[in-house]
C-alpha cells in the first residue's frame, strides 16, 4: 500500500497525472522479504499480488532489487516476478538489480528488459570508469529489449568535474546503458542540465540499432570505444583515462569502416559538424580525464 503521507491520492492518481504529461512512472520493489532499507516489505512470496497491483496502478517501470532474500538464488526468484507480470497482462519494463552477482547478462534476456552488470557505483572517477569496464565485458548480450545496466548516473552529485561527468554520460550513452538520473532533479545546475539534456548524445543512447559499444583499441591510458548506429553511421568515444593531455586516434579499420571511406564528423559536445572530411582515421588531442564523442557519417 502507498504511504498516505507521501501519496495522499494514491499511486493510481499519481500515474494518471504523470501519463497526462506524456511521461512514464516507475516503482521500486525487491525480490526479497524486505527492501534494502529494511523499512518496507519486498515482493518475495507475493509476486502475483504485487504485479496485479502494479498493473492496476498503471506502473510503467519496475526496478527489482535483491536484498533480504533468504539466500536463495536470483535465477530462482526473478523469473517468478516475470511470470507474475505477464499474468497481470501489463507491459512493464522489468529492471533486474541483482548487482551482477550471477552474470545476469547471460540469462536476463529471458527474464527482464535490463539487468545490472555491476555493483553500486560511487560518485568518483575510479568507480565510474570501473563500472564502465565491467559493463563492457557483456556488450555482446545487449540488444533492443534487453540492456546491460551499469548503474545510475552520478552526473550532478558533485564528486567529479564537469569533464569527468561528460565522460560518464558519453560512456553510458554509447554503451546503451539505461539513463537513470541519480541527482536531485529539482536542483540541477546549468552544467548538469547541459550534460543530461544533450539531445545528440541521448540520441546515440536511444538509437534504433541498439548495439552496445566495445573498446576497439587501448594503448596505455587512451582508448577508443565504438558502436554502429542506424543509417550506416558510427558513434565513437575517444577517452583519455590518464592525467596528461594526449593525442588519440580513431582508425577506420578498428571501428568497422573501410579505410578508404570518406566521413563527415559531428562533435556531439561542441554541437559542430567539422569542416574537414576524414579518410582512414581521425586524431584528436584530449585533456586528461576527458573525452570527445563523434558520430561519423560516411559520405563517399
């Protein structure tokens, strides 16, 4: 039941209001006896009842956590809720959150729509890039309808610089990770808004082709990540993980283009189409803990 002091009109009224704005409403539960706070009941043993309630309320998204579960395997507990949601006849995006413990990318597609591939992220550079690394291992499992979830976005929480948050958002975008804002959306700064509302970067994340990026070249502290996009385009992130300014080269034969292909490069953070056309490679010098993100469009 919803907490009366927080939701005096109930969740159904809230869902109706959110839907009237053209938006979706998510809810949180747990594949355990209690949620992680231990203050609220989980859904374990009550999956059919809860799924029916979520459907009646008009819920669009369910994040399903993994705390206080009695030690049973998530591969046993999560499919129970999957069946319950189907029986309820509702179309709810089912987000599995068992922290990557049992490699959910390998079995999650039959159970839900996204699955956490990592443990909790923290608002610092090392935590962020390590979660991106862990998520990339499972890139081949992601596809439309089933996504690798590298945990929520820390953009706007204050633990990283603007350049580091741009790296964070770029990596999550090109890896097609779910965009879950972890900051207080009521008090976002202009820098935060500029990052999370960058429609060109969001469009890469939402591209209909739905292919997660892979690292195609790593040399010391620099790396190139690339993913094919619809309309024969390629998204590329050139990342400098070190502290010193360094040149980074995207080579066509690394990113899936013929070496003789002529491309037009769109810089997604500068919102600029570069005047120069490129053949074979593109080199950019990048500051430490920073990146550049391009969409390359073949023109010849």
